[in-house]
């Protein structure tokens, strides 16, 4: 039995090392241990020891802009829509972070989600959607967020850690984690998960 347990433990460690996705170990249905890859631990430590970390913010708030690296952020779908509509619905913090970012990342998943919402009659654009997306991505600071195989695997495994069911949000969250960038979202469930998992820094 001890040998079987050891094999299971080693297989678990191999999975975390290969996928770079944290796993929560439960005992009788109660979470007791979280196994995280080394690079995730290092990432958290880098944020924690940053000398410019604001003392008045919560753990899920982004650190101050570092001089050696361009400031990049990833926008949630509703944030993209609000931003392109003039920004009146954005919080002051979200508007400020978008304004000061050198690169604003928009995921292809967001383009898909907007198309789905428009097809369902939940949003309407002032022009052809293809043209709207082309104009969005043509802005100086806007770049397409990478959608990698690693991010796809991480998105698929998020459900194991209690992430809510929206598939597009899983992809966006996994992208923010992989790219190590703040994620601008007003979604309370996403922000709560980020606060608990401490693998993504969110901006409300």
C-alpha cells in the first residue's frame, strides 16, 4: 500500500511539473494541501517583494509599474466593450490602469464571446463586427493575447480548483496566469478565485 501511495504521489508531482497548473489535494472532501509548480511560487514571491508594492491595496491589486518591463494588462470581455464604448462604466481604478498600460492585451476568446453575444442579441455594435474587431486590434497599444496549448490545458483544468463554469472566462483567466499580467474584470467570482488561488492579480 505504501508503494502504491508513493507512485500516486510521484504521478501527482509529475502532472504539476508538466502542466504548470496547481492542484488541490483533499482529505474526506476537505482541501488540505495545494501543490504548485516552482515557477508559480517564484512569480508570487516576485510580486510580494516588489519595493513599489502599494501598501493600501489588496493582494489581488497589481503592483506599481516596473521600470524594466513594459506594463501590460489583459481585459475581460465586458471591460473591452465598456472601454470601447467610452469608458463611462469602468471603475476609476480600471480606467487608470488601462490608460497607463503600455500594452493592452485582448484575447481571441473575447472576440469570439462578443460575436456570440451579438448573435444572441445581447450586444449591438455601431458597425460590422469584423470591422469593429479590426479597428479594436488596430489601435496603437492593443495587442492580441497569446492563446497557447499550455493556456488551453490550464483553462480546462481550472474546474478542479473550483473555478466557475464560464468557458470563455477560464481561457481568459488561464491566459492572465500564463502571461503573468493583471486581469481587469468586474466579475466577483473571478476576483474571489484569484484572491484564494493567488495566481492572478485582478483589477476591478
